[in-house]
C-alpha cells in the first residue's frame, strides 16, 4: 500500500476549481487570521475530493484507515456484535466510496458527513436486528445531501465558468495569485518566487481574492 | 409562529440516532418546519461526529499512522477495502429531492415534510370528523399515525397512559393549554387531560406509546372506538 501522507502532500491542489475554494473560504470563516489558509486544508477533505474527482485509491485507503476503527467501535457499542460492526464499516465506507461526490464542504466537516452516513446505516441495521424489518428509513430522516448539491451535475463547470468571469474583476495582484494556484497549479512558494514577494503576501492576496470571488458568486445567487 | 419545540435532550438523542423510528420522524418533521431546531440539529450532529471520530486526536498524524498499521496488517480489512474499491462510483445522480410530499384526505391535498415519504400509503380510517392513518412501524405499543380533524371537529376528552406526541403539520387547533400552529411539537404526559378542537381543520402527526382512555361520561362507551381511532 502506498504511503498516504506523502501522496496527499504532493497533490495539494486539485484540478477542479470549486471545492478547494469553498474549503478555503470555510477555513477563513472559522478563523479570521490570514494564516488559516488553503494550504492548511484538512487532509480528510483533501482525500475525499481526490476520491470524488479521481477515484483515488490511496486517498480512499487513507479515509478507510482513519474511520474504520471508530466506525467499528461505534458499531460494537450500538449493535453489540462483531459481525454487525464489520457490516457497519463496510456499508458506511462503501457509501463514502460510491457517493463521495455528494460531500459538500460548505455543509460541514468530513467527519460529520461520514458520521451521518454511519448513523443512518446503523439506524436501519438496528431495525433489522430488533424488528426484523428490511426497511431503509435512515436517509429519509437525516438526508445525506441537500437539494442544492444534488440538483445539477454540471454545477462545477458552471461554477468554474462563473469564477473565470469574475477573475477579471479582481485587482491584478490578487488575480495573478488565484490564477497561478487554481489554473496553473503552481505552489504558493513557486508563486512567491516568480512574483518576488514573501509567501505571506501570496497567502493574503489569495485569501482576499477568494473572498471577493465568493462575494461575487453570492450576489449572483441572490 | 412555532412556540413548541422538542426539548434539548430529544434533539440530542435525535442527532445521535437513538430515538425509535416513530419519534425520529417526529423530530425530523419538526426540523423540516423549524429553522431554529434544524440549525440546532446540525450543531449537535457536528458535536456527535467530533465525539465519535476525533475524540482523542490532537495529534492527527500520529493518530492516522497507528490506524494505518491496523489495516495494513489485517487481511480481512484489506479484503474489505479492495472489495469496496472494486465498486463503481454511483453514477446515478441523486434524484431531485423534494422537500415535501403530498398526502390527500378526501379532496384536500396537504404538503408534509418528505420524511413521511415511505409511510403514507396506508388507508384512512374515518369516524365522524376524525380520521386516522395508522403507520406500519412495528414498534410494540407505540402507535404512530396521521390524524386529520375536519373544521369544528373535536376529540372526546381523554387521558392516556404514557406520553402523547402531537406535531401539527397543517391548520390549527386549540385545547385548554393553548392555541397551536403548524410546526408546533407538543408532548403531553400521562397526567394531562385535554380535548383539542379545531376551527378550520388540521392535520397532525401523533405518536402514542399506549392506548388512549376516554374519561368523559358517554365517551366511556366509545372506548373500543377510541382504540380503533388511535
Ligand atoms: Zn423547533
């Protein structure tokens, strides 16, 4: 098996525009310091985006390793049986693998999303054990996704196009950085070297640029 | 405006998935009608996820490293992992999710939260102005159903053992304790007597954990009907 950590570190920037931007914004909302930043993206988020976009097996292996012991412990506690706890791991992680594209960083952490899948699955399994019923109500009670996410498969394309339109409206300094990172896939250090500015400046320009892009998008949605 | 919400412990239990089906539906349906509780559930779910998944882990890297060893050294887990990854991505885009479903009573159609989606195929049983659609949930003594009361309808005064939950889904009703609007989530315990009346008609979701007992004069004779209705 590959070394997950190094694999993740190498592919920090994703090809797809929207998810990393959303993530960066969310980080900024949680922590207003300029250092809290896209490069500090939670490895779990990074992994699930790789699974969603590239069916990345190493990234999934990382998620599996991370969540498996805890899902198993939860299953043992609720279902009180080794075999059922294994089933819970299998069912939960299968959904993570097959439906990773439904994860929306705007709606919460990866842990919350996986918890939701696990709790719903466990709810249905428990009814199977206690009532011998084969019904599946968990996902009706706690929906895994919302309308906005599932509505449109081309959403990412549209979002990308929208962002590109607005990129031109950014001041040059911010545009260079956003473009460099999201379109040319340069690292922040490479950008800092190319533009001959400190990396801290790159960080703050990127943050300002993303904030502005997000505000453009929000006005459009209204 | 909704004045009656599920209390904190109930919301917490719901976020953890610890309530039985009948009650989970009640809280989920209330949250579909109440932004405040919806937000609260989101918070509680996040907390629960943290508790389960990130309990001990300040040092994420070390944490993950130790977990990796578990999987790498363990053949059954390896097998499960590769079985899962042999599956294709669910290409079927999720169906457009309506936030509500329609339930009809006679000629009236009601939009109710979509959590009821799989339960509303049952027939209505009607006696006078009161109709009930019993859900098939298989939860021992607990009875969950939709209750429809036509305008100016009244339920005979009764008391009941255990709790009675009423979630008003549409319309209004009043009883001796107040006036209620859609979204109100009312739990009465076994000591309460009440006789709801509705001016304009209403649709409720009710959960009873025991049969009702009517207490007023002639209503005693109606006990079998009470059993039937509830
Ligand atoms: Zn509420």
